[in-house]
């Protein structure tokens, strides 16, 4: 998803792009100057990766940056950055170096705690990312004791070098060394170690990074991104069972992969840093319960202000002020439904109160962040009105209205597949990534391109008839299918017209229209998409062939229109039964 900053808080992005251009021009000038000017690394000896990143942040206008006049000309500018980088490039001698995976040397993603000589990746998606320069490099991986869990419950992690996964495994030893690369010549590689399973099943420690290098700072953190999003959720956010073969396969960390979670994928679409706070089976009022009794031992609010681990040496408080985010995305309510649904008249009020209280905690912890709330991927749509009411009360109490809600569509597992224990498939996670990125973008005042978004999702079916025709219609609230039965088809195709509107269209965009429809075999039903002025954008004919015949086609727009109309002409055929299912009009490019 390409995003266009429009919100005031992101005007700095434009200034940053200008700064990058200036940096590029300055670097070219300095490199040319070095062709005729002597320079030695001793000019900036003693500088570290922390200095390099602090100066970079300063030049990009980040508040955490630190100015440093490296070349002594009285000005802190791009020339200082180039001098510093060149000074750190080579000491003239290759040596074996051991670099700690501390935040000075490594970029942390999510709630990562450095203690006991390791960076502990606690939650789903927690990562340590860095650039390493040398002839060879390796990283030490450590376990917090959970490596002794049963095989199906051991932590899963991956090591990625220059975008390629070189290792994806369950951690089964207390400590091991993973080779990143080796050779006879210098190489600079981007490395990420990421926790793929969830906090409930243990953490993964990133120990020392060992490198043979001639650089005085062979390991530096990866660059931070301009946007940061915190995702709060349950097993759906953890990507529980996303790689499971079917709904009958039970849980295993080997099928849990946060890189296939809607949260990780949405962050990728937004080009954002992220943090995930998610636990399978957890809720805000009650965790998962099969008998309707309250499960007060599995509540996200109880864990929100900590790193999230129950391992004694990792049980520490999380400092929200030290880790501000731009947006908080909450996907909770699925597990609460097992408790609330048993007595909705009284328990719904309890749920609303406690959800509102949690929103207050989130807001007080992140006072500058927008908030987006959703539920529905695994059903439980009855929880959505309670969330809406909690949000309404929150806005009144806190006088804060930059909070948004939307109902996620229930996964269509018949078409999109399903994971372990009836959890969302990869296809469902990807679809919800597009949705999450879309709604986060809107909340932040960023114009979304709507790639992957069903532009007909907010549309309403209706059928009109003229005086020569007669029909009945029915909307199935459960699966959103729409059904029309004609008694008398009237005098022409235009006598009965079923419409779906509005359909949002972007300019110069390609869409895929996809649905299943039931109609009498051989029945020819014209369909068209017209803009708000009546101009035809796309037209075709659907030919009935029995029950739920799939249909798919693509078209390209030449103008934007937020109120286009999809039409099916059903007139002229007596006793026609027409049903349409799973309507999607999705932008694909």
C-alpha cells in the first residue's frame, strides 16, 4: 500500500524527504572532495554506532537525535555524517569482535528487554535488526528455559539475512551460534532475528554478534521508520495456526508465524515499525471459556503495562513514555464472547465498562496516538455494538475523539481456507492486513491507495421494479447474501434491477470483481458498474449454471467516484431465482 501523508503531524515527513535529498547531494560532494583531499580514520577515532545513529537522527529531524561536529567546522551537517561513516569504515586490520545486541548496536522492534547479556524477544514479532560488516559473522541465540517445553510448545524464531530466511526453527537448546555469512571479502548484510511464536510459549534471546571485521563499528542498528503502530490482540493477532493444514489440527508453535499475521503485514503495507501485545485465549473481561464461566486469569489489561513474560528474570514493567507510538490497533472481544454470550443482558454492561477502562489505560499510556478498534474475523459480531458503546463512553469521559471502530468481516473459510483450530488462514490474514492498514491510514490522516480493499464492503443491495413486474427480495444477515425471486419478469431486462451501492472507485486503478451467484441454468443476466453520472465503467453478462457459480473479471477506471453503482438486470424472465454471495470489488493495482 502506497500512502500519501496529509495529516499535520506528518508534515515532517516531507521535510525529511527534502533532508534525504540534501544528504545525498552533500555525500556526493564530499566523496568528490575526498578524491583530492587526504583523510585518515584517526580524524574521528573513538566514535561508536550510537554516535552514528544519533547524528543520523539529528540530521533527519528526529527528536532523539544528537548533534556532533565531527570535522570541526563549527556546523553540524551531512559532511559530519560522511566523515564519521568513513572514519568507522576501516581500522586497517581485520580482528574478531564480539558486539552486544544492546539497543546501542541493534534496532529493537516490539517489547524487547536487554538483560542477562541478551536481547529477549518476548512477544510475537519482537525482533532485533542490524547491519553487520565483515568477512564473516554469526549471532548467538539463547533460550529462557522454554526450549525445554514439549516440542509443540517451544518458541519459534527466524533469522533473516538480506531479506532471505536462512533459519526458521523451534528453539530446542539453551544456547547456539547461527552463522550469518562467511567469505574472504568484506560484506555488509542486513540481519533480522524475529520471534514468530507468542509470549505464552517463551522468549528468544539474541546474544552476542560475532564478526571478523576491519571496522571500528561493525554492527549498527537498522534505521527506524517514520510511523510506529502498536497492535493489541489475541490468537488472531498472534497468527495462531496460520500454517495449520486444517481446522482439525491442534495448536503448535510450528504453525504459528507472526510474519503471516495481519499485524505484521499491515505494518509492512504502512512501512511502519510495530509492537505487538497479544496472547492466545486472552480478552478484556474474560479469557477463552468453553462453559461460560469467567476466565479472569487471561486478561490483556493485566499484562499491558509489562514486557509480557512470566519468566521471573523477564518480568519487568514496560515504559510507555520511552516507546511512544503513533497508532494503537485493538483487536479484542473474540474470547470475551464465550463469557458475555451466556448472559448478554447483564454481562454486556460489564464488558462495556471494562473495555472502556482499558481504552483509558491505552490512552493514558499513549496520549498522542490514534486508536482503532475492531472485532469479527472469527465471528462474534455481537460484540461489536458493545465495543462501539465503550468507545462512545470513552470519548465522552476523556474528550478524545481520535478513536475509530470498524467491524472486520468474518473469515470465509470455504473460499479462503482455514488454519488450526478454526483460526484464520494466510489468505484471511492478508485480507485483514489490507483492512487494518486502510483504517490506520485514515485515522492518521494518511491517504490510502485502497489496494486489497473491498470497495463494495459498505454497499447496500436493493431491487427496483416497474409496474409490469413483480418480485420478492431477501438479505441473509449471516452471510450477507442477497436473494431475488421474480414472479413476473416484466416487459424488459430493465423491469427488475438489483443494485449494490455505493462502490468506491479510485482513478487509474485496476479492480477485480468477484462473486458467486445462483441462477437458472442458461439465464443471461447483464451486469454493469456505472459511475454516479450514469457512465458505464464496466459491463458483462453473467450466465446462470445452477448453484453458486463463481464469477470473476477485471476492469480499469479512468476517474475516481465514491458512489458508483453495480447493477444486475433481472427483468424479462418469469420465476427467476437469483442469489449473489461474497461480493467483492477489490483494487488489485
